[in-house]
C-alpha cells in the first residue's frame, strides 16, 4: 500500500518555464513533508520542507504548497534551469517524527527533465 | 557539497567475501542511518542509530551488520551477500533522531 504517491514517473519542462511536481498522500497522520532531489550516482539532497501548520513555504526558486484537505502537495520550481534535471522524491512523516528517518515514507520519485 | 562522506564509492564483491562500507560525518549529528536504494525505487530504511546505539533494525537480514564505533562513524559490514543485494547504499545523518536527514553520496555495491 503506497502511502506517498508521485504519479508522474517523469516530467519534461522547457528551460525558463515553471516545473510543477505533484505528490499525494493517504495517511492522515502525516504532518511533515519534505522534497529531496537526486542526481544519478549521488545521494538525495534535501531541498525544502513544510509542516502542516503552513500551506506554503518558499526558498529561492523552490516553493512547496500543501493542501491538507486534499492530501496533496506540490513543488514549484521557477524558473527551471538545466541543473534542475534530476529525480525528485517527495517524503512524508508523522509530526512525532519531525521529518526524521523513523517515520519517513518516500514516494517513488519523478524524473524531471529540463529541455534547453 | 555533502558533509556525509561514504567510502568506497563503488564496491564489487563475491558472495563469499567479507567487506565493509564506511560513513563519516563531522557535523555533530547524533543520529545516523543506513538506507538501501534499488534502481527506480525510493530509498528504504535499514538501520537507525541514535547516540551510537542501534534504535531500529528494519528486519534486515543478518548478512548486513551495522556498527557505530563513535558518534562520527557508521559502518556496514557485509558477509555472504546475494546478487539481489546489489544496490546503492546510502548513509544519512541528522542532528537528532527527529530531525531532517541529510544523505551521503552513497556506495554502489555489486555482488557477483
């Protein structure tokens, strides 16, 4: 049973445009959400997180939106750059875990391809 | 720049070999982790160490044996592995167990 779903295995976006990566979750105990970025042959890199008390968190070109009633979050990258081409993992955890590894559940990832 | 360092980056071993993967962090983090990742799959948690003590073993076979000699080091000892154990092994750390985790670059393991 997949509790964190990233339904798009891949996404192709033109350089300079907005990239929107989506993530849905089913476990209502999840209260803390994270996005990781992964290049081939490297470990995942933490990008941005959001807790359920917020509906938006912004860090430079990256913004995460959380719609708790829909159990949906999205990562917006504006403007998209060639270096953004990578696999993006959505992850969720219950509040007690605070984003820690114990309760962290990863989605299967979305491969973002930025086209010049 | 990752501040979690893993060695070796690549390892090929036979099914009768004994080898170890090493992980080091100098950020003062007190929680360290081993994950396993197969191609096109999300990372899977294997072990959690908190204050150098094993807190969680996610039903990992005994052919994988973790060791935390001190707060900066985490090892994964490998013995009698199977070809299906070939994967990317990721070490991660966090300030405390309930904090955001940060990954190393991983060690690619191939079992022949």
